[in-house]
């Protein structure tokens, strides 16, 4: 990770912008939700994902927390100007941030500025940090629900999203990791696993989403596995929520 980029992100010199990626109910191709993804913009206005920066093993925990809070601030700023609709809004959250007083101090302000009820916001626990104290995470989840928010566990099958974590947290949504979706049309065991998870989620009244669907073959196999919702490049790539300013012309 280039140190210059990290420092510019931390001190606010590098601009960040929210992008959204749609999620669809697959049986009728209806858009149900969108996930907010933060990008940092270079001097030419090109957008770059921030996930690799947040997940870098050498990143200091204090810096990871500062970055995530900055990204959350930008995401909720964008949500405050979102059009009112019945869509759900998925927001990525590093579990580390739940331990920070700054997060809980900012949350009421963020929620008060929303143009729609808080239950249309789904906080999505990312895999960037493994949480070993599941009871603490359950407590944080209860506080978030008391504030009216919904909870999702991201990347089921990787990182924080083990089956045991999922069972203990009882989220409103679970998202199947890309590793369960990749080449699923050629891997019957993956299709069977997705089908089993889909039926489990349906029985427990949990929303189930397959993410990272990149080809039509994967999409067809995911639908054959009875997965209700899908997300991925074949369904829609992330797009910016605001027009980007044109880069300044180079000086002679």
C-alpha cells in the first residue's frame, strides 16, 4: 500500500466518493437494494476501491478506525441526499468501528439526517477484521437494532462470516462470498451448498444474497439454486452517486 495515498486519505487531502451497486430479486429482476462502496479519486478523477487499503495487514488499527469512520461519514452524507424510495441501503462497516466512541457519537446525527426510516439502512459487517468475541458483537448488533437499523453478515464462507458467527448474530441478511459463487455452474457441490443455505435462510426468514455474480452462467446456476437475491457485475457495476469534476488541465 503506497504510504502517500494512506496519509492523504487520513488527512483528507484525497477526495473520496460513494458509489452504489444494485441488488436484484432474481425471480422477477426487481431492484431491491443497493450497496454503498467508497472509492478514492486520483488527480485524474479515476476511482479506486478502498477495500485493499482497509484490509492491508500492515495497517495500524488506529488508522483503520480513522479511515472507516471517514468512509462512514461520507456514506451517510450521501444517504442524507438520497431519493426517497422503498430500496434498502447496505452500508459497509468494519467491526472495529463498533468499539469506537466516535462511531456511537456520530450515529444519532447520521440517522437524524436520513430522508427515510432507519430500517431501510442495513449495516453490513465486513470481513476486514476478525472478531473473536462474538458476544460483544451481538451486544453491538442489539444496540444497532435498537436504533432502528438492520444487520447483514458479509462474505459468508470467509473471514468474520463463519456459520457459527452467523448463527449467533441472527442477522437480517446474509451474503454468500464470491468463493461460493465463482464457477458455480461447473461445481455441483457449490450449487448444492448455495441451495442448502438459501432454504435455511428462507426457513429462518433471513434475506440471502449471492454476491460477486460475474457471468450469465453463474447467474443461471445461482437462480437454479433458489438463491432469492443477487449482486454482481453481470447485474450492474458500481456507479458514482455524484458527477465527478473534470480534472484540471495540465499546466504548460
